[in-house]
């Protein structure tokens, strides 16, 4: 089924704007990716949606859907889209690789071209209800084996690895570095530079703590300050954008200019 017409309707859904604004995205970025909201998705009202191809989409649901059998979009994304923003991978140029569609959009927002695996964020609802599990490890390993051939085939000059700062991100970084060595493509783990401002911001800035204390649907998190700060050390590109937009943009530019010039 081709969802192109639905994407336009979901993009124009008035309820979608506030969610994507809370994610830190400008109107221009929202329009570029046609980010929207599905009025009613499996009982969810105004579920945020990211189009991945005309044949598949990813729902970013602030509240988990308990029944995985209702996730009709999930198998479609796995089948029809191995790489989100494949056109951002250009021969002879560096590119960021990240873990989810939302991360790629976050990097685009501040001037970075990124490609991402698909469906990894919603895999949490399947496999990570009890934390980092062997099932989740196997799923991520499978996804990188599907994702990397697309990346390799477009012949980038350098892979700037921007996976999440957590267990899954560590696994993907290790596996991507191994596959890239075999393909003769240089890599750089960009996370330390990209996220260098985040923990400091959350430790010292009242705004940062307010961000951590809210879910994306606006409801408060019931966490102690210590738990929130521990969470701040497991960061992704969208959380880095929300923590400090200007600092994140500067970090992206630093990675592109300093690291790119050294390797190329």
C-alpha cells in the first residue's frame, strides 16, 4: 500500500505541530520530512509518525502500546526500508550514522547529514521491557547487517558514528567499525564530541532538569534527581538537541570540520 496521500493528511493534522516542536524541530525540518500525527492509531490519539518510504512508516508513540500484535507498521518498516535517509549518504563525503529516524532528523536540524537504521526505537517495546536483553542484542545485530550494505554501496568517505550512548549504541559502534574495516571505510566514534555538553547541562541547568522530568507527551516523570542524572549519561541525538541546541550544533560542526579534515 502506498501511504503518500496519508502522509500529507497526517502532516497537516493540527495536533502534530506541538509534538514535533517539543522534539526541537523547526517548521522547515517538519515540512522537509513530512512529520505528522495519525489521528487514531491502535487506540492512540494523534500518534506521531515519521514517513520512511511510500510503503512504510514509523510511529513515535510517547506511550507504549502494550499489545505488540497491534503494531502493524513495525514489520512494514523492516521489510521496505533498511536505511532511513539513504540519499544523505554521498560518494566521497562523510556521513553520520545513527540509531533511529529521530536521531537522523535531529542531526539534520543542526546541519548534519545522517542516515539511520529503521525500526530500532520501536524494538524497545518488543525486547527491552526488562532492560538490555539477548533478544535485543540479536535484533540490533541483525539490523546492522541489513543496514551496512546500503551504506557501503554508496561509497562514503568517512562514517561518523552517532549511535546512542548506551549498551545498544556500544554494540552498534563495535559492529559498524568491524564491518567498515572489512570494507575499507574509515570510521570515527563521534559520540564523545557530540554529547560533550549534555551531562554538564543537565547537572547545572534548571532547563535541562525540566526536560528530563517530562515525557514527550508532557506528563511528568516520577524519578529522583539521581535517577534523572544517571539517565542523562545515556543520551541520544534528540536529547542532545533538546539539552542545548546551540552547543549540539557547534559539536556537529566540530566533528565535520576537525575529524573530517584529519581522516580525508
